[in-house]
């Protein structure tokens, strides 16, 4: 029984680092960290870091040093609070800035990540090029990107979600920049449904929106219905580690 309880406590402990703003789970972040072979003292930049879960989890379990950049001040406040609660304020820092205007002052990073926010660079391929300029020789790039799982998706989904690449387009775009894809995986059904049916997150973010088309688009009922009707079959999130050649 003691071993069972230790495992339960470990799972609950790790789950506290699962982001609520995309399909990532803390387990996924640990898998990626293992693939990257993160270790004590390595440097990580998180572009569009949100609430800082990735940087804090990697710092706690791998000993990395991190900088997160985001334009959303409330998310950065949450990130700083998470770092303080976990006694990680000496390992991670968060900067309120537009990523395209942020200056690294010549500092290179072992890992540069952008998990669900490549739009801050202008898209997937520009993100790879911009992130490649921030890594040290031998450094690695981590990207999470929304994808369509087929070429011909229903028109209602495309109208709702906009343009997303297919997996093949992602791989071709990465190769066009002179890089190769190493780790690759799609979001699991559990990650998808944790993201879609987190009622507290949906209600909080829905109520913070102004009235108008975007609020209607993100209403809890429509959000769930689009997943049940379309997104679970034709959309996913791709997670990849990219290696410059």
C-alpha cells in the first residue's frame, strides 16, 4: 500500500505542472525532457511561455535554468507565483515582452521551446528559423503545433479553427529550414479531453472575454461540441524536437 500511495502522490505532484492552455500534459513535458537529455545547469528559453509550467517542471526535475517570454502579463504573474511556490525563483525568470522584439544580447540556449505559440514568430517555419538563431551549436528546438490529421477537413472545422498544417507539411517545412525532426508525437486522447473538458479553465477564460464573435466561438458548449463533432477526428497537437543539420 505504501508503494501505491507513493506512486499516487508522485502522479498528483507532477500533474500540478500540466498546462491548461493547450494539450500538453506534465507527463508529456517529462518525456520531452528525457528525450532532450536535459541536465543540471542547461539553459532553456520558452517563447510564449504562458504560465511557465514547462520551465518550472524542467527546472524542478532536471535542474535546468530558464527564461520565459510572453506578452500576457496575467500569465506571467501566474508563472512567477508558480516558481515561487516551488522554490524555483533562482532557476527561472519571466520577461514581459514581444518575442519578435526580445533581444537575447548574444546569449545562446541549449534548448529553445515554443509550445503552441508559433504565431508569435509568424508561423511554424519562421519560428524554426528564429529559434535556431537562439540556440548554441548542438542545441535543440522544441515545438508544439496544432495540425489537421487529414487534407480534407470539414468546412465548419476550418471556419472555426482556421488554417492548420498537416503532419507532412510540418515535416517538409522543418526540412526546408535545413533541420531534421527527432522526437515526434501527437497529443493523446487523454491530453485532448483534459484540455477540452477542464470546466474551470473554460468558464474562467470564457467569462473574461468581451461580448462578440470570439466569445461565441469559445463558449463552453460550442467548445465541447466542436471537439465531439470534429476536432477529435480531424485535429491534434504535434509535439516535436527539431535538430538543425
